[in-house]
């Protein structure tokens, strides 16, 4: 088990790279509950966190896990948990709590085949909408998704930065393939890692309001124990944290929770492009494990005499509609490979109306292959 | 000892009748229309039973020392 | 009175939203007096609540507070205390919140002896949602969801928490607020481990009305009449006890507490190469 070593080349499993990224980002509190295929993240946290003065606690269930990290976050800690789809299902109520009390936290979901217990050891990408809309009520959320072990490390750090910056839960949406695979990664030196921390209140205690509105839409934070009294409240509240059921107040609150993320899309939406040229005819849009067969197709594209580009979405939520529009402007066809019956594809169809969008879909618990994608591309060409 | 002063905060009183029921000296009268009223303040022995039993934290007893 | 505890009450948020005669105000007054007695401050105290009538208690307090979700106050408090052990963390749960939906968190927090204090207001039903039966509703009683008499037996929640391993467990009714305050105070004073005080309360609006127990004052008299001190129970037969409210200190033992244990784990981890 690697320790929190920085500044070197390491051969790591995706799950472990997430753990290393968390510690590099300054996370010092993990509460979790064992579940395949995410358990290595808990093993890593239990081993590494006490070494750096941090806390690992295994709670009685996933509901307890998310509750504990939200509590710890409001006490000032950088916090995370790791689970899989069934665990997210249990956490959903308190994901809303984290949105509402504005507790920065990172939630790692190593996806497996659902619904229900499904196939515990097989990959899937069926939680795309669950992480966005799983908790009840209007809210926004941030979700990042790595496609390589290097990205597991890098995007976990980004996830913590976004969580702290916007005081919101942030998902790292993994899958069994990315979580369990090993690759060599370069871990930068600590001084080269950009770390963002939540902005702290500095006002006089009597002037402090835990949910004060400001231009930024993100309230300044005072941890429990501060001389500024913090009132975390999952029910409708005013700027002072005390209950407020006034319709205008509540309307304004829900809009602010939404806007603080949706109005910062430009900053949050991360992506990569491969071979996207002016004359690209076919655009593959993918995330997570489905990026890998898509990359193989790009490499072979010339062999088939096709002009294919790949848009890899690293940020899934808030949905990068503008980026998708930009790269699909001139293409003739969009291909969306994913280990679901078309969740990402469905979201894309909300924005792209005039270009055919074909899915490459598998839900049997096996990876998509380059051949699967080629087959769909060719079938379309013959039409 | 002078007679203690029994103060009821009527912004808080909900007329539950607990104070008058538990007062050992029947200092209060209470009905659902008017709530608790201090009736025989001179009988108050400042035991503060009403203060600790009031679910609204609405009663205060002020004991004054002899001049 | 030596301690009023009023410095912890946010005056402009009064009156309490609870019904006339509700026992919650009596328990809250006991709590703030015990906090003052133990020199707690606004800054070093976090009160964590769940959902329910008693879960609204944080609305009247000017300490740090966390008003969380139904049943999860104990898990939230666990995170707060672990992340910042210097804080005094007090959890307020009702019988629905703590003994029913959150029962699993309760027994596990007691088992791992998290260094927090729990004050449970037990009024034998869900008040906020309209008087349905909870995990502590006695067999045979009428609630809005047991119109023909409740068919289940209830938890003796203090015995349960004691069996789970808590450092301190006490139970008292709101008929004896000074003794209730004393138990809360002892719980707050204890340095290590899980502390649990069960306050037997009343719900005149639902449980009292459904079971024809009279007005608030009569219900409190009923609690008093049915109370039996724990040191007297040896002489009594068990079947007689089941109808009684056993009050007193169920357990008061010295334990490490989880914070101390985890510090040792951190030390071991840091010494290992």
C-alpha cells in the first residue's frame, strides 16, 4: 500500500490514485461503508489518514457515512467518502442535506452494474442521472469523471477544489474498470499542486450570518467552534441560519443554491478533445471507461478512411452543453458509447436537435470494445 | 423576607395550567381563557416549582431582601 | 435559581412553537441550566438536532447548531466530534428520531462510545406528523396509526443503550426536572464516552388525547405516579415493573471513549514505517 508520497512516478490502481489525490488535496476525514468495487479507497484511507493526523471511520451504513462527513465538514475538515451505486442510493437524502447546509464534500462513486445489487464486480455507467437527480428537490451538483488513473489523481484534487470553492458536494464518477485498473502516473510535487480552500468569514462575530448573500453566491464559512456562531440548517432558513418559511426567502435560497454552480459552468466544465478538426465528420462523445475504446477507434480511424474526433467529458455536471455544441457544430453524426441504455445520449439530445446521435450501449457488465463502436459507425454509413 | 414577586411573561404563556397545578401554595389561578394569573402572591414561598415546571420558560420569581 | 441557562436562549425566537403543555420546554430548560452549570459557552458547544418536535429545539439556541435530517443527528454529531474533539457536542433526538428511524446510529454510537451527549425526549409517539406510533409506543395504546390498540412491544431505550456499551445512561421524567437536570449535568461533566439521558415526556395533543390521559398537568402526575427508582426495583416482581417507568442512573462507568482510542490508532500509524 503506497503512503502519501508525492513528486514521483507511481504504478497505481485507479481507486488508490483517487485516495492519493484526496490526501494531496488536503482531505483529512473519511467516513465510509465497504462496498465493491470501491473498497480500496476505504482501505487506503484507513491506512494513510491516521498517518497524517486524519480520521478514518467506518460507519454503520452509507447514510451514517455521508452524515458523518457533512458534520465533519461543518467543523472545518476536508472530507470524502467512497461507495458504489447502491451506497449512493442510500446517501441520496443527505446529499440534499449537504447541498442545503452548503457542506463541501467529495463523494466517490465507483459505478457497478445495477439496478439493485446487480452485478457487484462488473462495470457500468448507469448512475449518470442518479448523481444529478437522486436527491429530491431543485439543486445543482458538480460531477467529474476520470478515464485514466492519472485523471483519477488529478480530478480528485479538482473535485476537492470545486467542493471548497462552491461549498457543495462534488462527485467523482468512476466505474469498475477505471477504479480497478493499474497505470503509471506522475504525481506532481506538492508545491505544484493547486489547492483551493473554502473562504472563511473574517467579520465581527455579531455581524456574521452563516448564509449571507454576496456577489459570489457562496457564503463565507465559519467552522463549528469559531467565535462566529454557525447555524447549519437543512430546513428552510434565512441568512442567519434560523428557520424562515417565507416564500420569497425560500425561492431566493433555492435559486442561489442552483445559480452558484450553473452560473460558473465555464470554470467548472473540464474536457479533452482528440482529433477534433474542422473537417471532422463523426464526433464521439464519451466519459469514463468508454473513452478508452473510443480512443482506440480514433487511432484506427484513418485505416477506415473516416474523419473521427473524440470529445471526452471530464465534467458531467453541470452539463457541458456549450462545449458539446461548439464541437458538434460541423459534424455529420454523433456517437455516444456508454455502459447504459443511453443516459448521456438522452441528455445530449436536449441540446442537439439537428444531427443524428447514435448510441453504443451495453448493460451486461462488459466493456465496450472499439469494434462495437466501429460497427455502429459503419451501420450508420450504410443507411 | 419580603413577599417574592411572581412575573409571568404573557407573550410566552400558553395557558397549559401546569404552574397552577403544581404550585404548593395555590398562588396561581388559571383558566383556558386568561391563562395563569397571580392570585395570592403573598403566599408565595419562592420554591420556584413553577419556574422549573413551566414549559415556556415564562415565569420568573424575584426575591427581594429586607431593607 | 442559581442557573437559569437563559444566556443560551435566543430570546427573540420565543415563544416555542411547541403545543401548550408540551414537555419539550421543560427538558430544554433543564439542558440550558445544566450547560450553564458546566460552564459551557456558545462558541464551544454544538447542538445537533434531527427532525421532529424536539428537533426544533435548535431554533431557540444561540450556540453553534446543526439541524440535520430525520434520524441522522447522531451520525452528523459523530463527524463533528471526530473532526474537532475540543467541541462539546450535544445531540437532541426524540423517540421517533433516535429510537426508531435512527436506532441503528444510536446503538452504534453507544457501542463505539463516541464522546457525545444525547438527550432523548421520549413522548411515546411522533408528535410533529400527527401522533403515529413509534418504537417506544407501549403495547395496546391508541395512536393515529393504531386505532385498535398498538400491537407491538416497545423498546426500553435506556436499557438498550446501556447494553450497547454506553458510558453513562440515565432516565428521568419531566415530573422531576431538578433530578433530570442533575442527570444531564452529570452526563455533560463526564469526559469520555457516550452519554445518554432519556427524558420521559408528554404529548398532550396526540398521545395524551388519544389515550384519555387528561391535560398536561394530569399527564405529568401520571409520569410521577408510574415512576419507580432504579435502586428499588430489586424487591419488585418483573411483571409489575414492565408497567413502570424505571428512573435513575442505569449505568455510570469509566471508558476510554472513541476519541482517545483513535488518538492511539493515529500514534500507532505514525510510528509505523
